[in-house]
C-alpha cells in the first residue's frame, strides 16, 4: 500500500472510532499524520501526497499495534510515540507528565511581544511538567536563564531529559519545589500552567485524559486553590517590573468571577486556546490580600 493511502485509511478509522482530540491535534487526519510520521521518522514539512513510497509490512505491523491502543485504550498519540511538539520544538513526552498543549506556546513564539518591554534575563516555569514552556523560552531567548519547578520528581526527571535533548543545561535548571517553597531567586517573568481542573470536571473528561497524571490536572476549590495560592505568592519572586502569565483554562470564568475587582488581562490567541491572563508585579502587590 502507498504510504499516503495508508495515512488516509488510518484517518478514516480514527474518525469512525469517535475519539477525543486535543492532545496535539484537533482532527483525525492530523492525528493520522502525527502517528504515522512520528513512527516512520518523517519530516512533518513533507506533503503526504508527495511521498511516493510503499509502507513496509514491518512498519504497518508496528503502526497497527499503536493504532489499536489509540482506538481501544484511547491513549493519546503523544504517549504512543513518546514525543510532542510545543512552540515548534520537539519534546520527549511520556506518562510521567501532562502532554504539552498550553496556548502559552504562541506567546513564546512571538517573544511575548506587547507584554514585555525588554528581553528577560531570568524566567521561572512554575509547575513545569516535562519542561516544555521553560525550555522553549530558553530556545527563543538565547541568553536567558530559566528555572523549571515542579513538585513531581517524575516530571523533573522528564524535564532533565528535555534539557539534555535541547542542550540547554548551562542555562536551564530543574528544581524540586512545592510551588515557590524551594525557590530563592527573583524573576523577570513567571510562566505557569498549574493544575486548575475541578473534581466534577475531572470526572467528566474524555478517557484520553485518564492516561495523564491527575496531579497535573486537579485543583480543589472549584479548580482555583492552586492558582490563587500562586497569585498570593508570585510578587515575592518577581522583579518590581516583572510579569506573571498564568493559564487557568476553562476555570477562567470562575477566577474572573472570584476576582471581579481585579483587572486580569485575558490574552487572545490567533492559533486557538484561551484562559490565560497576565498580571504585573505591581498589580500582584496591590491586590495581594484579595487573592482568596
Ligand atoms: C497542567 S500541568 C503543566 C505541565 C507543563 N507546564 C505544561 O504546560 O505542559 C501542571 C503541573 O503542575 C505540577 N504541580 C502540581 N502541584 C504542584 C505544586 N504544589 N507545586 C509545584 N508543581 C505542582 C504537576 O506535577 C504538573 O506537572
């Protein structure tokens, strides 16, 4: 079978299986490309219709095993192939950490244009998981120093692998920390995609999400406990003209309602995504007692 015909066939089988997308792609055809190209180590820039080669029996056998896992166990492709793409960079990805998908990627690619006035010297990626946000920043800003912090040793081990993969160990450090507790530095920019999903929402998530560590998703108090804790402390770890950018996803409405008096700057994304806001260090200081 020609490779491009096989890609079409896989897309059709994915579509028939009524899967959930949202871990790197949003439709069966792109999901098919993600799976087949990753397994066969093809360049994603190649147009599948122009690839003039047959798929071998061995390749097909391997892909069929993974496709069955995608369809029957609902395992996201990123975990099946062990890698995910974020802000244009490839990251190692496995069940120790959430699959990278934060819209913060778009801000990194744009160099945080309109949000910061000068190139940052030091960035914190708080709740870093496999380290995609902080490492992508280190790749975008060649002189920046980055701390990656997470409470999970498993996540930090994966982050170390990604630091090595991108050869940024001289500028990126992984720190084991319960939020800010083990951190002593101050930063120009704190980027954070913390857990923010309330229990009732976790219970109703599609099966794909059950493959991800719940500790990366769940936050008590309508999803707001961890985001509010971060808001209370962040100013102590920012320079006076620093900025916090935090994702709270679908908990944005709950946070906006809780903090109705506070001018959270909700960011817009051309490439999709929502629920990310910015607050300056000065605002964090001014409203610190209201983050409850
Ligand atoms: C939504 S995931 C984000 C992962 C990564 N930043 C990304 O965007 O793909 C949230 C991360 O927060 C970490 N986490 C949960 N509670 C934490 C805490 N108290 N302190 C530090 N990290 C925490 C989890 O281990 C998980 O890796």
